[in-house]
C-alpha cells in the first residue's frame, strides 16, 4: 500500500515558523558572541584588510551551517512522520538565512 503523506496543518506550520525564528535568533546571537573577537570593528580605516573580516565571515557561516545540519538531523529523527515534511523547507530557508545574517553581523 502506498504511503500517503498528510499536509501539515496551519497550527503546525505556525509552530514551525515560531521555532525557526527562535532557533535563528539564538544561533545568531550565540555565533555573534563567539566571533566577536574576530574581524575589524572599524571598517573604514586606512590599514584595514579584508582578511580578518573574511575569517570572521567564514567562521560564522561554517558554524551556522553546522548548527543547521545538526538541527535538521535531530529533528528528522525526533519528529513524528506527519511533521517531517516541514524539516527540509525550514532547512532550505536556514541556508538562505546564513547569507542574510552576515549583513547584521557586520552592521
């Protein structure tokens, strides 16, 4: 017999959105704290180079990627089957957010 997947209900999608926002907020502020010693605070000085800011960007990006992959693996194993369809959508959105969160990191 074929496996029929149920669509997630609106309350389940809303709960997923709220948990996604909470995860991204905690991840951003945690990684911002961890990378606070890297990079230049003043972007417009004469002897400023891109190297130190590039290191901060890459550490932030790779750390965020590791957090997102770990969260996806844990959630895909722990969630009931009917909610697992949401995990990949939130995963792809988190990958896009990795690039978006670099803007406030240096702001």
